């Protein structure tokens, strides 16, 4: 997985910034029933999600051709798409955009993305994730040419996508692209939404998302 187009610094109140979540199947097996999940957090552990009124996150719905809000429970997080199958060397690109409002706290932030996949019986399930650090800066700050840093943990949830989650088609990846995409595997995860926010508990395993 990778995130492209995200700036390293975002000025509060500067409007929408487009970026994309890319998921590449660099294994030798076809992956079935993939669900794509994204969020924006203020900490690298992915535990302190931004409230939607502070940081707005949206995903492009290719069917209805509209931007859909990601605001599960009032926080900047939610499912961004699903794919029935992803063949080896195929990839999907999911357009996203983020808006840091004037009420957002100045400081660090993380964009977080995760993929969940499994077999038809839901007995063989895997996770892949990626996260990039950006910095929220004061209004009017020059952010031209800034680049995010990779790091942190992505949220993973036990919940399933709802009926409004758009289907995303995969395409054949460009030659050599697999070597440029970072891959981090998760053995399992659970999301617990409590009164103060969302807490994500994850257990890591060796690199590479596996069934």
C-alpha cells in the first residue's frame, strides 16, 4: 500500500487537498473480497482520530461521481471502497481529499490507510496498512513542495463496509511499480469506539500482507 499526493504540511483553513490510496497485489495469489479503510489521526499510534469538524476526509465515489464524507461516529475515518478480487500485479487507486479546518489544532497529524481481505468463508483474513505523517500549520504558512513522512500505525476495524461503500476496479500495475510500494502486514485488529474517541488495537507480524 502507498499514499501519494499528500503534502507534508497543511495550513489550517487552506481548503481541500487531493491525494490517493494505492493498493497493489504483489503476491502470486488472487486476493478476494478486499475492503479499503482510511482515516486521519493526530498521533502515530492511530488512536486519537481527528473529529470531522476539525479535519474533513472524503473519498471519491466513482459510481455516483461525488465526494463522500468519512465521518464514522463523528471522526475522520471510514470505508473508502471494496473490490471483489484483485489479481497478482493488479492495483487499485482510490482518490481521497482532506480539508484541515480553521478549528484544527496546529501540530502533527497522520493519514492512515488499511486493506482487509479474506476468503469466501471469512476464515482466511489478512490486513495491509500504511500511514504518512503530515503537519498542521498556521493559516497563511507557505507549504509549497513539502513532503509527508512514512510511519505510524493504521487503524483496522472488525466492522464491515456498509451498502453505500463504492466498488473500485483494479488495473494492471506498471512494470516495476511493486518494488516502490511499502508493505506492512497486520495479524489482526479490533476497533473500539468509546465516548472520547476511537482506540485501535493491532498486533504486527513480518512485512507483507498474507492470507
